[in-house]
């Protein structure tokens, strides 16, 4: 069951004109002891329609508070409501923290981190920076933060305070598209060519242990390609993709009229909260949609293969995953799938939402 818990809003602060930082207090149920870089999935009813959205935690693990950053998206019901109407005292419903955008904390091992963030992609990266700089006394972190202009830099003062607090261990490079910068390299877009120049003049890429990238997909893919070109392996590169940049699942061909409808059906056994139900589903339907259509409260958020909220383990049968921007290679090898993107290929499949 997708369990949601009540969180009371204790503070709402504007970080820029169209983004807020929301401080939350759990109301007793659920485990909200998060790992740096994780996110919360919220749900709210808008005129009879349930909307679910995921927002990254921006607090460090040692901050003693739970905070998320919410940037207003054009046409976004939840983000617009949160920016315009959310007030202290209101109660939000959220699932427990989720996400794999992090690496283990190793206080005894000096490490060098590199972070790339675009716009509101700074939110989970900020949580990671705060946590590792506090928990790993010899860690060093370089942040490359891309924005349209100075007025769109979320958490600008907080980043500067963090830089002053960890003098010599945190370096911040702002790359702005529209505003003038003293150094030509810090103007424009962060693309592979920009990365190559940064690695040549400003960043010692050979010393980097882990790189974190969070932002729009085109930017992330270009940065990742450049990181690999300069010696980093896939295991050293961690992604967190924006759901808003995804078109959703790929189109599936419809069942042909001359095909036997029976061959397009799959028997699915779905385990959730220790109970197993068997349902019939169409092969042009995702595992998640089939579960929801049969009144199973399966967990989900983006439905675009971006978050891992709908993750489950495939125990029997085969599926086709139309998109995967959330699962690591080792998770796929272990049999995990994103149910929002998985279409059955066999007569019988069995999935378990309880396995993690």
C-alpha cells in the first residue's frame, strides 16, 4: 500500500520569486529520517483529481529539520498552489523519503565530489553538500550551478554561507545564460564543450571520486558524456532527473484487429503489504496502471520512469521497460522494474512491491 503520512507545515520561505522552501514536521507516523539526496512524494486533491508530485529534500542530515524546495512550474497545479497558497499550519500528505541519489558517508576516507545542478536541480545537491561537508571532515566539493540569471539562483545566500562555513573545502562556480560574468567561461550553457573547458582550467577531474548531476535531461546527458570522456566511470556518476522534462512512457502499438484478444492478456500476481492478488491485464497496459485499475493502492509519483516510487521486483515472467531514468544497472540485474513503464511480454508475470 502507498502509505501517506501527515506532515505539518511549520515555515514557508521564498528562495527566489517563484520558488519556496517548505519546512515540515512529521505528525508521529512514518519514518522521515532521510538520506541526503532523497525526495518526498506528496499528494493533494485538486477539484476531485488526485495529484502526486515529488520534491527533493534540501536539508542536510545534521540540520535537525525536514525541508523541501518547490519551484513553480508553468501549468503545475501542485507547485503553483504551494508557491501561492501554502502557509504554516497546513497539513500535507507525503510518503516516506525515497531515492538513490546518494553515496555512503565515509568519515575516515577523504573524498572529492563534483556536483552539477541546473535551476531547481540544486535542491538535492544542496542536501548532499551540507551532509558530506559536515560528516566527512576531509571531503572537498566543487559545485557548478547553471541558471538563467542571478535572480533565478535558488538558495544563493545559503550556498554562500555554506562556502564560508567550510572555507577551502567548497568551491562554487555559477554559470549564467543571460547575466554578464567577469569570466567568459562562466557565461552560456553547461554543455560538453563547457565541461571540457572547466576541466582544463578550473576543475581537477582526475581527483573526483563521485559526480552528482541534477537538472534537465539534455544538460545532464551532455555533462555525463563529458565526464566519461574525461575518465569517470558510470559507477562514479549519479543522476537525478527532472520529471517535468519527460514526455512520459513510449507509445505502444495497438492490438491488431486480426489478433486473438486472448493472446494479448496476461495473468499478473501482485504482492503488496504481504498480500497477493491475481489480476488479468492487457499487454498494452503498464503493470502500475493494471494494479490501480484493480483497486490496488500501488505506490507511484511521476509515472514517467524518472523517480523510483513505483519500483517493484519481477519474480516471474518478462516485461518490457519503455523508459528507465531511475534504476541503477545493478537493480535491473537483480530483477527490479519501474512498474509505471513495464509492459508484460509473457502469459504470466509476478511482481512484489514489498521487496526493496
